[in-house]
C-alpha cells in the first residue's frame, strides 16, 4: 500500500484569503466574526457571521466568467489554484492519475435563493441556474481547470464534508487509484434564507458580541457562528512526491468514517459514534499510546457537540485525553460548514510542521463537562508527533483524519 503526503495547501477563510495568512491569523488568535454585511438584518435574530473579506475572484477566474460562477465555486477555484501552485503538481502528474475530491455541504445557496425569488416574481430563471446551484460543480470546475481526468468525487456530508473528501482521497491514493488528488471543500451560505433556517433549528448563537459568539467548550456557549470559504490540499503518493522533489507538509496516516445513526441534527450526547470514528483513524495510524497528540476539534460552540466530543476523546484516549493538546479554530473562523474540515486539516498539518498549537479564543468560563486542555486564548509551543482533525455533521456523519510529521 502507498504512503500519502500533503504537498500543497490553499485556503480562503474569514481570517485570510490564502493559507499562509490564515495560519498566521490562527496563531495570533485573530477573530474573523462580525456583523453580517451581505443583507439587511431587520427582523433577524442571528446577526453575526464570519464572512470572507476583500476577496477578488478575478485573481483566479476570468472576469467574463465571474457572474456565472457561484460564490462557493469561486472560493473552491481560488483555494485549489493556491494549492496546485504551492505544490508544483501541475504538469508533473498524468492527467488520468490526477483526481479531484471536493465537496460542499450546501452548494449554490445564493443562486438557489435568488432564482427562486425570480420564479415567484415572474422573472426569467438564469440558464446558469442548475450548473451554478448543484453541489458537485466545485469538483467539476476544479477538475476542468486543471485537466484532472482521474477519479472525481464530490462528497456531501454536511459539516463533515471536506474531512471525508480528504479521507476518501487518502484511501484512493493509498490503494493505487491515483497518484495525486486535489481534496477539500467550499461553502458560501451566508444568505438570509440559510441564516434564518439555521436559526429556526436553534443551531446559531444569538449573541451580538463577536468575542463571545463562537466560544467552543466555554460554559456560556450558545450555538455556532456561520462561516464561509474554502480549504484545499494536494494529496500525493509519497514516492511520486519524493521523485519530483516536492516539499511535504505532513503525512496522512489514518481516516475514520462512522455515523451516529441517532438524530437528524443532534449528535449522540455520549459521543459513541464520534469515539469509534477517532478510534478507527488512530488504529490505521498505528497509534501506540505514547505519542504526543494535537486534536483540532470540531468544537462548534454548541452545547451538545462540545460536551459529546469531550466524552468521545475520553472514551478513546482514557486518561491520556487530559494530556492531549486540543483547540477549536472555529473560535476564529466560525463554522465554515462543508469547508471547515479542510481548513482545519491544514491547521493540523501546520501545527505539526511548526510545533505550534493554535488557540481556542474567547474562552472564559470553564465547563465541568468540558474539562480537557483546549489551549485557551493563546497559542502554545508543542512538538507533537500526531495530529487529528475531527468533524461531525447533521445526519450523524463523523469524520476524523490522522496526520504525522515526515
């Protein structure tokens, strides 16, 4: 079986329009949350979001094509271009051995909403409505851009989307189906309809203080803050990367995929499915129990997720859970839904590379049910051996990837 490494990274996030800026912001505890600017807030209960700022799509897309490219696809193309350029993979892999595993939890929500309004106001529906709206178009657009003719899989598992995309891509390369794959996710769902929808199902915080809104593992947490953007990694077979002299960020060594089979929105409060998911990833990674671990937790700032995730870590690691370095970078980026796992996988790989654990900012009030080390408020230096990135989505979808230094 093949070894699989990360040779390129790219990101568009609420705290930086590239991976390097995003990582610097994470290390420095920069909060990307503020008042929503995309629409009128009159009558809105949830008024905060983590928006991407000053994004210029024409850096990545021909100006003539921007209007017919949905925002989540714009983010995907931007992050994928960054990752491809960072890796130097373009032109150095056979097209038929070059894949794309890119997902979105929601897809073209902006287009769906706007064109639905057109229908009910007797206006024409855009001929670009369907290709702009469907979830698979980020994967398709990235594949077209880079002539990637190998396996192409658009994953849709809500908030676990891009962790599953990376995990499935990892296995595809491990078992010889491709030499390199662009993997990740993209989301652009900060619309009035989506915000109202998530508010109605009591998922979003109603806090009006950006510094006390996304506060994972804090006793006063009250819901997540919607974010947006994209994260992409280039996964490559190790010998292929080595032969062309590629730089390597980290090696992916494990992947877990389970379902709670419990509830359409609520996680299993005991964290059984999540624990099994982490256990599977650790087993594939060859975890022996002695390595120092960093966990980039799902950490959504919802009551059930954070307590259940804490229980899951204890189920798997036992007393060693108290020695693990844990943080939730959603405290800075908000919850980027289908993009969140890829951005957090990038954070995990850079934490391994740099020996720096990004913080969970905004943490003030300890919760007895969340009593692990969540790296409160300031980054810490730690030379860890193994990093995990966990994500859990509506429908009970659980995903975990494990990474090592190389």
